[in-house]
């Protein structure tokens, strides 16, 4: 087994376990959500199910790219909740404020890990945003 496959299996396991935890201990995740978000219960269900589906999808070659893209979108979508608890504390949790701030860069690490787990995904994402042609301005 090569390092990329091992990394992908570990990442998949991480997301599957984290997603299952949304159902095992929903109060932890509900307390993280900013008050301006609607339907906290539904959002917890969706994010947990998405993590599980994304983790499983990483393990299947045919669904790997879609799963990785979905996990990237999920990581971006949950970032406001992480900012919310860094700014306001985590209700019901005795976590020092510096730890809550230190969690924020881990989103970038997870994004990088997802990109590494799915070769070619970064190129596919970049191809969605082709470069704009250079403008030819008249010379003075």
C-alpha cells in the first residue's frame, strides 16, 4: 500500500467517525452553530450524513472525485461555526479560547489532505475557473 492510499484510508476513517459522532452526540455540534443559522437540527444531520458519505466515497474510485469535492465544500461550509466558537466560546465545553483559535488553521490542513487524497482534483477545480485573456491596453 502506498502512502497516498494509506492517507486516503485515514482521512476516510476520520470523516466517517466524525460524521457518526454528529448522531451519537448532537449537542456538541448544535452548541457550535451560530444563532443566525436556521434549523440547527437539520444542519447537524446534513453535515453528519455528508461526512459519512464523503468518507465512504473517498474509498471508492468511481466516487472519489465527487466525494472529495463534497468534503471540500463541507469544510468551507462549517468554517463559520468554527469562527463563531473562536469568537464567542463553545457553550457547554471547557476549552481555552486559544485552543478554539488554534483549531481554525486545521481547516486548511484538512482541505489540503482532501486535495492530496484525490489526485487531479485541484486541476479539475482550477479548470472551472479559466484564466481571463490579457487585455491589450493602448500604449500612450
